[in-house]
């Protein structure tokens, strides 16, 4: 049990920390590339600027965790619990977040290019200014999410629930919106050039 542990800037590259308890731990700036944190409890943990490149966090609990500016490129967070997590400006390029719970998470300015967010719950999440180029959001729940000024070029939003979502000034060029629910969504000044709406 490493609850509340101070592990800032520690090097745990490729370590196996499956099911470990790191609740409220301080891992700011930690070097964790390739680490295995499947089903770990990182609720409330501080992971700002941590390097989690290619890390496996499938099924992990990151409720309310601070991952501000963290590098989660190509990491696996499938089925992860991240409600209320702070992921502002985090690098999640190519990350796997399918079926993840990101309800009310803050992903403002995050890099999510080519990320897999299919069937993820992003209800009420902040994605303002996020880069979602070619991201897979098929079947995702984005009700009341803020996607203002986000870049969704070529993104898959098929069957996504975007009811009451803010898409003001969002770039949706070539995005796939087939069977997406856009009830009461705000599309003011959004760019839908060559988007698939059928």
C-alpha cells in the first residue's frame, strides 16, 4: 500500500505495479514509460508532467487524479475510471480509452490525435481546444461536453451522443457524424466542410 507516498521524479520504467494502491500519491514528473498499472488505484494521485508513454493503465482508477501535461502517448486506459480527472494539455496521442469513464474530466487543450475513445463516457467533459484529429469517438457519450474550438478533422463520431454539447467554432471537416445525436448541440461557427452527416 503506497497511499499518499511521495514518489516525485522516481524512475519506475517498465515496472509491474498491477493492482497497487497509490491513492493520493505524489508522482509528479515520474518516469513511468511502459509501466503496468492495470487495475491500480490512483484516485486523487498527482501525476502532472509524468511520463507514462506506452503505459498500461487498463481498468485503473484515476478518479480526480491530476495528469496535467502528462505524457500518456499510446498508453492503454481502456475501461479506466477517470471521472473529474485533470488532463489539461496532456499528450494522449494514439492512446486507448475505449469504454473509459471520463465524465466531467478536464481535457482542455489535450492532444488526442488518433486516440480511441469509442464508447467512452465524456458527459460534461471539457475538451475545449483539444486536438482530436482522426480520433475514434464512435458511440461515445458527449452530452453537455464542451468541444468549443476543438479540432475534429476526420474524427469518427458515428452514433455519438452529442446532445447539448458545445461545438462552437469546432473544426469538423471530414468528420463522420453518421447517426450521431446532435439534439440541442451548439454548432455556432463550426466548420463542417466535407463532413459525413448521413
